[in-house]
C-alpha cells in the first residue's frame, strides 16, 4: 500500500519532511537539489511504493502518469521488438530517476527486477514543479545524461564484448551500484 509523505521533522539543522529524514536517496537523488519548502512540496505529492519482483512499474506504449526515484532494488527498462520479444536496454538502481517527463506516452517498459521500493510523483504536479525550479530541472537533466552514458556503456558491453566479458561487465556494474547505493 502506498504511503503518502507529509509531516515535518528537524534534522541536521533543517526542516525536512518526515519521510525524507531517513531516506536512502535523499541527498544523491533528484531530491538533493531541493531545500526545505521545495522538498516539502515534493514530499506532499509523493507516495512510497513497494513493488514485488517481476511486476510492471511503467506501461510501455501507453499513458505514463508517474515518475519516481528508486529507493532500493533494481528496475529493468525494456523495449518491445516487432516480433514480440523484449530487449532489456537499461537497469536503474537507487537513487535513479525513472519515468519520462514532458511526454504523454512511455515507450519503455519498467519492471521490478527484484523487490523494488520507489518514491513516486504524479505527472502533472511533478512537471509543473520541474518547470518552475531550475535546480531540480538541472538535477533531472544531469541524471538523464548520466543514464545516457550508462546506456552507451551497455551498448559496448552487449555489442563488442565476448560472452565472458559481458558477464564480467554485468557483475562489475552490479558491484559498483551496490557500493554506491544509499545505506
């Protein structure tokens, strides 16, 4: 069941929404660009969701109305091929931003690779906030460019490496994200 965040607590000299005080992704994710009142605004529209392994988070080729930050677990992003097969094109770990702002449809399917927790935001309110907050917009752009760099590395791993090198690259990626994951 989703949990809506709103009460405020005092932590490290600043007022933070209660749900954000112990958040694993607070400083490293897109929320790190926000101060007290801005973070409270985002928190008031947020819902924490726990998604079981194998469940769909985003619906490919359909209306996408939710964005979020991965709090824990891994989210696979896949594309459908014309013959019905699916190709995983990326993996997102905490504190990655998931979803596609400023676009009505989502052509990438998001699935929980294992148990996943996300902090989700509704499309309209999040896009409005993003349009009016340069720091948040900059953080989302930076996150998007980092994901693009990761995708380029993924292309090299899949296209130009031997099977053993691909497995080693995949294990290295998992290990590096485990080291970087919020505690």
